């Protein structure tokens, strides 16, 4: 059982007395573990804040097809178990609603809006998690961006805000990595080009340069040349900028 699974089971009070005592002993000795537990508590609290979905008045028999697709074992998700429990709760609610409609003789004509409702709830949870004080919670939230389309405007805007303003370096680095798959969006490209001059931390500059190289973003050439003119540029950043020029020129 992983550490995260132990903490989740601890919160859900499913551990034996011996296992619970062991976890509490580890918590007493590890500030990092206590911080992770606090982050999980915050995320659990967000589940209760999710609005109940309102299925469309018209639904269709595609319900069975969609349900079958969701149940296929080849479809893998990156969300942790506790969050998928919340999503499963939404699905059960929708199924109950559908059965009630069937018993009343109402046909189902369109289920597309129910999928969007579920995605909107997941999006809402992710955005709320990005506002948490715990850096580990924000990093987890950034990871959930992989479950959204690379054209999702709300997710992109939230990630760009984190990239620019989050006070934690690790959160910003994880955000930069998450934004790589959103690279076709013009606002994302502009933010990375701007980041070469606005991001002060060397690790962050290196990460941005690497991603711009991967995108083959030739507009980065001018910014890299400006970067190399700085007298206080550390060797690691200088080396990476020179590599970028070799690739992009």
C-alpha cells in the first residue's frame, strides 16, 4: 500500500487499530507527511462543495453506449481513486434519474449534456484545488489538467495564472510541464516567451527553454539572445540558451 493510499484510508477510517497507530506515529515524525495529509483533507472537503448535476430534460438511448465505453478496461484515467469515487457518485445519480424517467415512460434522447456536467464538476474541483494553500494540493490539481481537452479555455487560463504568479517554484515547474500539451494555444506560447524575461528562478528559465525547444518555437530566438546578454546569467541557463539557439536557428 502506497503512502497516499495509507493516508486516504486513514482519512476514511478504514485502517485497523494497529495500522492507524503506525500512520499516526509516522505523521508525528514527518512534517512533509502531515502537509500531504492536510492537502488530502482539503481535497476531500472540495467534494462536498460540488453542485449536484442537473440532467437534461431530453435524454437518449445512447446512455447504454456511453456507459459501456466508460466501463471498458482499456480506458485509463489519471485521477486518484477518491476523486473517481466522486465521479462515480455523479454517474449513480444520473443512472437513478434515468431509471426514474424510464419508469415514468419518458424516453431518453440526449446524454451529451450529462458528460459535460461531469467534466464541469471535475473542472470546478480542479480550479478550487488550485486556490488551496497547500502546494501539494495545487500540484495535484495541475496534474488533473491532463484529463481535459487542450482547447479548454478555463483550464488554460487557470494554469497560465499559476505559471506566472504562484509563489512556489515546484508548483510553477509542474505547471510548465502540464502546459506543454497545450502548446498549440497562442496564449500559452506567448506566456512561455514572456517567461524567459519575467521568471527569475534559473530552474524555471531552463524548464521554459526546454519546452520552447521541444515546440520548435523560433520566436524564442530573440528572447534567448537577450537572455545571453545578461551579465549575471548563471552557467546552466547560459548553456541551455545556447543549445536552444543551435536548435532553433
